[in-house]
C-alpha cells in the first residue's frame, strides 16, 4: 500500500514538474514573441519614415528647378513692367550688379542696367528698408536714364494685411506718386512730416517707409560705381 502510494506521489510530482516547466517555456515564448513584435513594429515604422523622407526629398529636388524657373519668370515679368518704354525690347541688354552691403539699400540687393548699343536706357534696383512695421520691406523700382523714378513696386512685404499692405499696387495706386521724382527735386517724406508725398490714413508708417526707402535707392543709384561691384547672373 505504501509502495503504491509512493508510486502515485512520485508520478504526481513528476507531472507537476513537467507542467511548471511547460508554463515557463510558454512564458518565455510569449516574452520573446512580444519582443519580436515590438522590434518588427519599430523596424516597420523606421522603414515607412525613411520612405516618406526619401519621397519628400525626391519631390523637393525634382521640383526645385521648376520653382526656380517660376521665380525667375516672376522677376523677369516684374522687371519688364518697371522699365521705361525705351528700355524694353529684344535688343536691350540687361546687366546685373550685386550690391552686397549698403547703408542705403540694405544687403544682397541688385541693380540691373538696361542698355542698347552701349547707351543706358534705364535701371532697375531692389532695395530694402527697416522703417516698416515688419522687417524686411523690400521694394523694386525702375529708373529713367537721367535717374528719375519711373515706377516703383513692392517686391516683398510682411506688413499687416488691411493696413500696411495698402501701399501695394494690388490695393491701389499709392506708389504712382513717386514716379517722375529725382533725388534733389523733391522733399522725400510724407506731407504729415513736411514732405511732398501723400500717405495712407491708418498706414502712415508703411507709407513713409516706401517714400524714404525710394529716396535712399536714388542716393545709391547716383553714387553707384560699376567698377566696385561684381556682376551677377540675370536669370
């Protein structure tokens, strides 16, 4: 009887041991399986992220030339609209000079000289000012051969919509009043400050900024020496 009982007890003990061992193996398998899934998920996310970044870079690079062409065409159209009539046409040569640093017109601006048969027909200059509400306010203007303002426009602006941006040609003809004026024939300020130029009510700061900036551009143009400036590419 005792022998049979011992046999049964030994059998139960062995079965319990086998069960415990099996549970431990199952736990290890589950643990490894969960870790493997986590690693796989991480690798999948990394692959997808890399793929997305690669596609974005490819799209950016493949469209960069298109964007550059659009910018060049936009600038070319702007220049053509601001040049005097005699400075337009197929036989006009446009030479660009870089204004790297100037107390009058700011940094990294450009002067384009339109000529025909070695005779200057007009100028185009970009110039910036910090007198507006939001920097930078960049302008672009065409000038006649005798260095009078032919036509001025806003090239880049972050002025307040509905207020400062009223000087833009898309919102009116405020900038037309600058046309025909030269460096020494006018008092370059708004009438509120004793000058010759009107200002837009509610946009006095930006109005004054465009007037004084154009005056500074005229100063730069009148003192410009092409021998001290490098040529830049005309796109």
